[in-house]
C-alpha cells in the first residue's frame, strides 16, 4: 500500500472566484455550477491552486492506493507526455546518429588504412621478386622430366 496525495475542493468554503483556475498550470480546474472542480486525471498535485485560493477551499488529502496500479498509470502518463512509444522509437535517433558518425569519420579512415596496408604488401612482394636472382633457363630443364619427355625420347 502506498499513500497518494490528492487535491479536492471543499464546496462549503468555495466562493467560485476562479483564482484557482487561473493559477493551475495543468488546466485541471474548471468552474461548474459556480464552484471549482478538479479533474484528477489532469492534476499533477503541484498544489499551486491550494496556495492561491483566498478562502482555503482547496485541500490536500492523502489516500492509500495499490502501488502497482499507481506506478503503472504514472508510467503510462509520463510515456504519453514525453511522446515516447516503444523502446525502438526512443533508441532509433541514437542509432541513426551513431551510423552517421561511423559513415563520416570511421569508414574513410578505415578504408585509408586498408588501402595503405594493401599497397605496402604489394610493394614488398615486388621487392622480393626483384631480389631473387634470375636463373637461366636450360633447354633440357625447360622440357621437364616427366612422362611426356620419356615418351618423346622413346619415339611414341
């Protein structure tokens, strides 16, 4: 159980002056039949109206309520007020910003690194080939020493 503060209007004290309707930031107070009436769904319990009422007709009352139901409705109200929907809708802008950063900053640097590495490897291979002495090709070694050579020697 949890205690919840609620505001209510004492009809005997209320004169219907309308000061509380002007002060309420949520627009939760309206005049009905010459008396103030508080819409509890819109009220944020800021108690600005209670301080402004010249007759002291708006009072704060604590009531006990179920914790789970109260927290659930407060979370839904905050979610609606913030304009947030699902988790994906709240995360999407952050992911988009990260992807834009990756595309502008990381990808060009990564491609430069990879291309430089490939150029260095290619130049090393060319240097190695240039360092290897060229062996003159002998006509006997060019023919090979396999089956074809033996067949040619036998005349087949």
